C-alpha cells in the first residue's frame, strides 16, 4: 500500500508539472513571432528543465553501481528515474516547439523516443513479471543460484536411480537357488509368456537406468527450456506414464520423485526465460540512454556557443 501511495503522489506531481508546462507554453508559443523555438528564453528554460530531468534519470546507473553511497534511498531514485524520465520527454518536445530541427536534434529526438518507449515497456514488465513469476513458478529460487540448484537436481536424480537399481539388484542377490532355477526355466505356457519376479526386477533395473541415461540426464544437464523431450510438460507426462507401466509397483515412488525433479528443472528453465525477458530490454535502454545524454551535452554546447 505504501508503494502504491508513493507512486500515486509521483503521478499527481508529474501531471501537475506537465499541466503547468503546457499552460506556460501556449501563450509563449502564440506571442513569439517565429513560434516556439529552442533558442528563445522560454525554449532554453524548457531545455534546461528537461535536461535536468534526463540527467537525474541517468544518474540512477551510478547510484546502483555504488550502493554504498547513502544519497537517498534506492526506491526513491527508482521512482524519480521513472517519473522524471517520463516527464522529460514532453518537456523536451516543448523545448523544440515540437520540431526536430537539424540532423543532430533529429538524431537526439529519435534516440529519446527509443529510450522513452523502452522505458515504458520496461516499467510494465517490472510491474507484471514478478507477479507472473510467483504465480507460474512456485519453486522459484534466487536467480544466481539456478545453476547450483540444477546441479543438485542432477545429483538427486542420479541417487534416486542408483538406490532403486540397488534395491532391485538386492532382490536378485537374495533369491534362493530354487527361485533362480524357476527364473531360468520361465518361458511360455499355453502360448503365453511367463516371466518370474526376478526377471521383472532385472528388466526393470535395465529399463530405469536406460531411461535415466536416455532422457533424464540430458534434460537435467541441458541449460535452457528447449531441447530434450522432458522439457515439454505434455511429452514428459507421457514418458513417465509409460515408464510406470514398464516398472514394478515397488519402484513407482522413485518414478514419482524423478518426475518431480524434472518438473522443478522445467520451472528453473522458465524462471531463466522470464529473467531474460525482464532484463533484456535494458540492453537497448541503457546504452541508448547514455548516448542520448552524451549527444544532448554536445547539442547544448553547440546551441549556447553558436
């Protein structure tokens, strides 16, 4: 609630600031013989205010890079970056009288448009993506720990398979000579195949180990959400359902545990993908923002000097 109230105050303040700028701009543009221009007194005022807002928004990067600087709270800087950066765009438009001008100012305005649009896009993502991540990824972990958790899942799956295979092998070792003889003589009876419990255990151990090597291990080792068959929830469910049919009932709990391990790996992959979407826009927003500030400084020097 407190965050929503603060954003509401910033929104109201931005609307009031923009309204004041428009109220001043209308008589100024009508009274100027050549209309509103960036080189007039009012044009320079708008340009200075807009540039100051842009500069403040750009300083957020330094504030994040040096968090030990106790110059205001990080949340306050973020809100100021969002709302003053948003307000800077129409102020700069008023500065130039809604004209792009020459090559340099045209380049500046197109860069500003990209920064403005990407900033709005990023703000929308940062508002909705965390909530979406919480809803769709109940096993969410710290992003920096994803690789470590993936390695732990790999170890857990390997251990589950080895324990199940050892249990099945133990059944074979404990078999009496009579049971082994019955197992060896198992064949067909009345046209039907007859398999002993020992044969079932031996085949189950081979099948389980083969499934782990063929499906589970490549999936858990694969970094990303596409590739092995188990990356698709529907195909994974079908494969594990088939595996349960092939294995005896005493190891089906192991199959359930392995399926849960694969589900957690899929959620890690989904979290990685969401993180890429949530932060990918910064690859456009940040470098173009700094290019905008640099060219804006060049524009200001040229305008004031010449």
